[in-house]
């Protein structure tokens, strides 16, 4: 490892106290996806940190009720992408505040993905020239990126390469592929009747739903998962159910897999005479297929080697991110460059506070 590399690592290590202070403030600034006021407060907190890092103005981009944070470079070579919304409701920090014990930081949103934002800002501060780096931090990733998707695509195309600071995989591995995601709602309409006196006059929506669940589950294969999740039917214990519904989560490593499921879901037909099946929804995030990450992964792996770090591992992930969006439009994308830790969306969510595990020179 050369003198420059050693100095870079030392500079990065020296930022740890500031990073932890920022992480504490950011985690305790609660920002659930459905609370526009809290999201704006979080964006306002991040704005001066990011502006100081890139050395230029950072603007709030308003789309509907959502606000996103954009540091747009004039001639970008890379877009650093992340989100500051979390799945945790307001008040969670009252019983679970940010804390660090034995080198483990915990708190709502610590791992997914407020630590990644803090790391990204610190990495940009290490650059001699940040004029080629655009940064976009969004406020609706956890709920499908509906208001931010156009902005993500625009900025990704301008830059031509995207680094996503979502949490890393186990041990700090980056993510070079993600399953695409489709979501569906299946609604069944039957006919109510007295369950004891004359059930034969009814059309049991619950029974029809059972038939549909079996048909839906059979769509899965080795590359594609199709999972009925939320289920509901009926109103009272002595009435033939008049209505029923089912939510379906489908994920696939390939676009063709998602499209196959989409066609099959649209073609669902009732099994019981007189029942009605209505399907809504569709493909939400296209797959992030591995070839789009190869060149950026090679650069990141070479940088880790230069810095004397452990070989950089790469995995595919079943979870989705905005990396799916940028990869699907053909822009080079490398994901999972954020914190090392585990258990996103769980009370055991945590980040390892360790300065020697994760590559930092990827920008």
C-alpha cells in the first residue's frame, strides 16, 4: 500500500467521531415514509452537511408532498444514490434511541440506511475534487419511489454510473444484482348466505380465494418467488363470505420471470360458478441483472486491493432498491456500498462501528 493510500485510510479513520455524531443526530431525526413534515425536517438536517461536502448548493426537489435532496454536478461522472425515509413510525426512538455498545450502533433506520448516507458524505469529503459527483437522497424509497423515480432516472442517465449506498450484504459484500419486484391485489366477489340454514345459496369467496392461492403459489420456480401474503375473507362466523382478498409479492432475478408471472396473474379465472376474480397491480421494480454491475465492481475491488483491504465480495440480493431502477435503464450500477451490519426493518437492526472492514474509495 502506497503513501497516498495509507494517508487516505488515516483520513477516513479520523472522520469516525464526526460520522458517529452525525449518525446519532440523523437516526434521532425520525423520518417515516408517510410523514412529509418529518421527511422535510430530515432533508433540512442533511442539506448543510451535503452542501459542505460537495462544495456547492444543494437543493430541495419537491414532487407532490415529497421532498428529495439533490446535489447536482454540472458534468457528473457518478451519481451517489440513497434514501432517508425509514419504515419506523414516529415515536420509535422514545423506546429505542440511538446507542453504541461494544462497537455496535443501533436505532431505527441505522442500518437501512442512515449510516450509508453518513458514509457517503464522509467519502465525498475525502475527495480532492467533488465537482464530478452528483448526489440524490430520496424520501420515498421504502414505499416504491413513486415520486422520485423520474428524478432518479434523469440523474442516473446524466452521470452514466450509479453508486447506491444501501446497506451491504453480510460481511460488507456489495450487491451486484437484485430481484425485481411485482405486487398484486387479488379481490374475490362471491355471494353471502346463512352459513347454517342455506349455505348452498351462497358463493363462498373464501373457498374461491383458496383455489386462487394454490394457483398463484404454483407460479413460483427456482428463479422466481410468488408469495401470497396478506389474506382476508368474511364478515361474521355464520355467514358465507361474500368477499375475500389476497396480496401477492412476486420477485424474480430476470425480467422474463416477472413478465411470465404478470401474464399469469392477469389471466386468473374463477373456479366456483358465479364467483368473480379481479386482479390489480403489476411490476414495480424491474430486476437489477448482474452484468450491469461488472465494470463498477471491478473498479471497487481494485480500489479495495490498493487500500490493503480484504478482497471485496459480491452477492445478489432478494430485496429491491433504487438500484433496480437505474440498472433497468441500462446505467452502470453498484449497490450495497453502505454500512456493515444486519437485520434491516427489525428491532435488531444494527451497524458495526469498525473502520477497517468496508472499502471507502469507490467514488
